[in-house]
């Protein structure tokens, strides 16, 4: 007889890996190959931007603190940071609000959330209105300046009339 083979291998209950190890078929990786797994997708990176840069809690105790909502005008206070983060992610919280970091640890609402993703259109329209108003003011000021300059040229600097048809 040749070499004896263990009964579990003969029955197919275990396998020999390429490096000589004996692996059970119930092993999580019975082939012995190293699998390239995707890195665990953590929510930490997504939640980093949920609070303003200079945010300070009133009391940052992990179990019984006071975590106030950083949005101006929202007076909600939570005992845990996780509750505050969930408040920022929920539609009943500030998920659909367009927020701007003011730099002093608070967020300012740019405008309440608009239905059908109209927030971007609202901001673009506001910017267009502002630019048009500025352009209108500039044109009106130029027109006023040109009228004043024409009046100065006609009347002279001292108000003296230099027109040809003046009467003596």
C-alpha cells in the first residue's frame, strides 16, 4: 500500500492548501486563497461634515452631556453626540436644509429646503437678481454722472453760462 491518506481528506471533509496546510471544508476560507476584501465602509467620514468646524458642546460628557444643535434658530439639545448627529441626518432635523458654516461653531440656514431640489435654482435666481440689480444701479449711476457732467459743461464750473446765445 502507498501512503496513508487521512480519512477526512479521503471523504472530502478537509482539503490540503497549496502550502501544505490541512483546512476543513467548514473553514471560512476553505480554498486557502487570500481574498482582496473591500475596506470596511465606515460612516465616520460621512459624519465628519455634520458639525461645524469650531463646534463646542456645552457639556461634552459622553453619557450625560449637553449637545446643542449648531443651526441658528434651532434650540434642540441632546444628551449624546449620536443623537445630535442623527438629528442632523434626519428629514425632520436638518437633512434637507442648505447650511453654511459661519466659522464660529454654528451653521446658518441659507434658505429652508425647497421641494423638488429647487434650492440650487433658488440660489441661482437670487444670484441673478443680485447681479441684475447691481448692473442696473451701475447703469443708473453712469447716466446720472453723465447728466451732471453735461450740466457742468453747459453752465461752467462757477455756474456761469457759456452758451453762444446768452443775452447781455
